[in-house]
C-alpha cells in the first residue's frame, strides 16, 4: 500500500506535466482522471 501511495503522486506529476500539451477537449478527462487517482492515492495511503 505504501508503494502504491508513492507511485500515484508520480503519475499525477506526469499527468500535470503533460496536461498543457493536450487540447482542451482532452484536458478535462485527464484532469478528472488525475483527481480520481489522487482520491485513490489518499484512500490507499490510509487503508
């Protein structure tokens, strides 16, 4: 669980780094996916 909680912020950083490259039509699903990953990371960190 700790390893998973450490991997998710890295994935979120990669998403946020490449987000400006995407068009706005692709940007919102990526942002939503990143926020969902963030919630999952918080859940897995405390479980």
